[in-house]
C-alpha cells in the first residue's frame, strides 16, 4: 500500500555530487574508445583481391567461407559469393554443403 520510500534532501544532494564527479571520468573513457580503430570488412570485392583469393585457395587442403572471410577481411556473404564463383569457373569442387556452410577443395585434388 505505501509505495517506495523517497530519499531525503541530503541523500539527493550526495547522489547529484557523485554523478557530477563521475561525468568527467566517463568522458575520458569514451574518448579513448572512440580513438580505437574499428575492424573494417570489405562489402564489395575488386578484381585484384578476387585474383589473390583464387591463387591462395589452390594451395589449401579444404576451403570454407569462414577461412576466406577471416583471412581477407571480407564479409561472409561476399566470401560465399567468391567461392561459388570459383566453383562455377571450375577452380573449386564442392565437397560438402550444410545448412550454414559449404566446404570446397581445389579442382586439382578433386
């Protein structure tokens, strides 16, 4: 029935002083966070990177989109498209396909 007890005036004053003291400290931390470089991923792929991926993939035992995406800093969707394009060209052979990923091997080994 009663409800929540309200703080006294002195408690409110102390709380306000603490918040004012913490605000400059938070500003310093936020400034440091903003300075840190964010990890960038490539959303579109140029021909030079595509050719590099095509050469590197030939030396691997098995190729997954995750490996390509993490190694070259591209998005997973772009990695899927690259590997499917290489499969259509005949450079890769699809070995296994699941709900979320695809596993390829170079055509020379397949």
